[in-house]
């Protein structure tokens, strides 16, 4: 491995980690908005609104980048599969958020990074190092410490909806990494968002409710934050290995604490803080390992 190759590999993973942390932060805000909206509108309508309000922002971004042609040169089967999984993820999340506290929902949803690592090998050919598995297990342990989920959270329909959403999201993430080898990031974002806008909205039409004036600002915020969240996650799996960036999904707990405090004035307890430290250390463990591996590879390249 040459110095250039090693630096490029480290740079890609580092950019992927930064993008993941940012995208997760934005998704924490998206989740809060969805939970606020689903208290007033049917879940399918909320899911459709999530895509409808984000699509115009995405189209403006694509136009500014003059990337219209890249939307056509895509792997259609892969894009369709990603879109269907994304729609399933969004609908299941909305159903789960309606009846389940965000804390319990996050506990269940955090199985997604582990599922990504499991899928990355057979689908992407990425061999995850043992340290990545340790970090994933450590992060999941931190989540369980922080949230202390009750048994009832795991055995009701809302909990099953969240688990199903985690499976869908893991599939979306791995297929995003696979699609980024041939398709542009603009096409990866557009086709998935288009399907997220059209399919749930069509299913929600029979029970569609008029949007209240006091909720318009929530939809505007959902459009902007949702676009940034999707951009961050797409960039994360475009630049970094799925097994490397996946543990940083757990930073959602820290962002969730911040959102809870800002919106509902809820502060975390001791267990949440302890679990947060475990999650943070798990992510830093991966980062430290990647840095040391990069340095060793550079040294080996220089000796050659």
C-alpha cells in the first residue's frame, strides 16, 4: 500500500465519520418533528409529508449543481430497492413514534449499525476488523445502560415497527454504499426521496387531513433538516466503509438528549450519562484504531 492510497483510505473514513455524526444530529431533529406531527395527523400522511417537503429543497440543490443528467444514469433495480426500503423505514418509524417514547425507540433502532456490519461483508466485500465489532457491541451496551429499556418496550407492535425500520435502514445504508460505486450522490438522494414522497402520500390520500396553520413552520423545518440529514448519511456511506462509520450511529443518543432538553426541558439521568460515555468511547476506539492503522500503512509504504 502506498502513502497516497493509505491517506486516501483514512481520509475517506474520516469524512464518512464526520458526515455520519452530522447526519445523525439532523435526523434527531427530524424524529422530534415527526413525533410532534404524528400526534395530529395519520402516520402515512406524516410519512408522505416528510418526502414531499424535502423534495423541492433537493431539486433546488440538484439544479445548482447542474446534475440533472446524473439522475438518469443509474442502476434502476438498486435505486428501486433502496427507495422501497426507505419508504418502509419511514412508515414504520412513524408508526413506532406514535405509540413509543423516543428513548425506547432509539434503543430498538440502534440494532441497525450491527445489522450494517453483518450485511457489509456478503454484499460489499468489506471485511470488518475485530475492533469494529467490539465498538458496535460496546455502543449497543452503552445504549442499554443509558436507556434501561423495560421488557414491555420490546414486545408490542410499536417496538416491532421500530425493529422493522432498523432492518430497512440497514439495507438502505448498505445499498447506498454499493450504489455509490456507480451512481452519483445526487441520484442516490433524488430517487429515494421521490419514492418517499409519492408512495406514502398516495396511500394516505383516503384519510388525508388539512394542514393546520400552526404546523406550517414544522413542515418548513422538516424540509430543511430532512435534506441535510439525508445528505449527511449519503455522504457518510459514500466516503467511508460501512463497518467504520456505523458505530457513530450511536451518537444519536447525545443529540437526542439535547433535543429533549431544548424542546421538552428533559434532562438525562445518571444512567444516560454513563451510557453516553460508553458510546462515545466505543466510537473513539474505532477512530483511534483507524488512525494507528493508517500510520502503520504509511510507514510500511515509505519503507517500500
